[in-house]
C-alpha cells in the first residue's frame, strides 16, 4: 500500500498519517520531519530555506527519498507526507515507481478552509515548535503550496488516484473519511 498525502500547510497531513500508519502498520514518512532533523554538511543550506517556508532543492530531495524508500521498512508500503511536492518530484517519483513495476494506490487530498488553516498554525506557533509557523512565513507557505504543489492534483487526477477529503472536521472525523477512501 503506497499512499501520498497532499494538502496545504496545517491541513493535517502529519496527524492523519500518524493515525493511518498505526492502523496499517506501514511507515509514515514525513519529509518535513526528515529535513528538520537533518544533520551533516547540507543541514545549514536546507534549514536556512525550510525555516522560512522555502522548499529544499529538488536535486537534494530526489536522492534523499530514493535512499529512504529503498529501506527494508518500506517493502510493504508507506505513507508519504510531504513528498512529492513539486512537479519535477512527482514525475521523477512516477518514473521510479514504473521502473520498479510498482504503483501508487491513492493520493489523499486534504481540503481545509483557509481561516481554519491559519488558526491551526497560529495555535501551534504559540508552542514555538516550528520556526516556519511564524506569521511572516505562513502566508508564503500557502503561496508556495498553491504555485508548486497544488498542480500535482491535476497530474494525479488524470491517473484517477485523488481522494478528496473534507479536512475541516475533527481529526477523528477526517480519519474516518480517510479510512473509507483508502480501503
Ligand atoms: P512539512 O513539515 O510537510 O510542513 P507543511 O506542509 O507546511 O505542513 P504542516 O506540517 O505544518 O501541516 P500538516 O498538514 O502536516 O498538518 P498537522 O498534522 O501538522 O514541511 C515543512 C517544510 O519542509 C516545507 O515547507 C518545505 O520547506 C520543506 N519540505 C518538506 N518536504 C519537501 C519536499 N518534498 N521538497 C522540498 N521541500 C520540502 O496539523 C497542523 C496543526 O493542526 C497541528 O497543531 C495539529 O494538531 C492540528 N490539527 C490537525 N488536524 C486537525 C483537525 N482535524 N482539527 C483541528 N486541529 C487539527
Ligand atoms: Mg506536517
């Protein structure tokens, strides 16, 4: 089972993936978490971008994900939270799946009212957990999502993979819809 989650910042991708990963017993792969926890030579370059809501470069993401998805825990499937995020990533991912004779089962699209998204991120901002939750970067994250990630929905719609979910409900209600759409 290979599922991609797509939705704007604060849509609940991480929340839903955690719940579904527990149920399906397949790994939840959050590229945002991977990048925030990154050490080594590239850490400064990556953090200086993502802490302001800017994407890590595609040519950094592709080998990182190739390596992650080849790990043994991915053999029976995975939930992707935050990848692919650009058309170039989606096309490269598609090509690598085809080359391995694998396929995606679902693309879960979490749709949430903009006011609700802002409220969720503003609430989380108070915890100081994420530098990119500061008010000056939130608007930019939405704009980058609209420009660079939302177009992936047409790409996956053409393949009949998109499951539109109303994400403006409680996490449990959203999860019930996610389960119904993916089982
Ligand atoms: P990432 O970590 O993926 O951030 P994001 O897309 O901005 O999304 P969030 O994690 O803020 O929200 P979410 O949809 O996961 O919602 P959550 O469950 O947390 O990426 C961070 C950055 O890394 C990117 O901006 C980019 O720079 C970089 N990056 C990542 N992948 C990349 C890639 N492939 N290429 C290049 N760069 C990449 O919920 C949000 C809040 O709402 C939480 O507080 C939660 O408790 C609450 N909540 C969740 N569901 C509900 C609900 N139903 N009702 C009420 N509250 C809820
Ligand atoms: Mg997240």
